[in-house]
C-alpha cells in the first residue's frame, strides 16, 4: 500500500480526462462522415465498439498510476 502521495495520480486523472475528450471529439468529427450512410444497426455496432475501445489500455494505465510500472506487480504469495 502506498504511504506517500505521488504525482502520477493527479497527472493520470487529468491525462485520462483530456485524452478521452480528444478521442470523443475525433470520433464525433470523423465517424459520421465515414459511416453516416450505413444502416442504423451497423452504425450502432461501430459506435458501441468505439465507445468501448478506450477501455483496452485503461488497466495498464491505472496500474501505472498506482505503481509507476506498466505491468502488474507480482502477487505477494507467488514464488520468486
């Protein structure tokens, strides 16, 4: 457990917020021009995928914010 404050958490929160805004603006700007003439069902699938795709790097980003490493720490009860 972390006992001292770290700069990574506020930096990570602000970065995540800014990157999500940029990602949303890019999707809102370019996706309608690309898929605007597709059927409603196809557009729904694309927007659901685009709405969930940002979650893929989130686990490692949150691990970095907490530990300073991009990979998860080894379990404490695991042999070395």
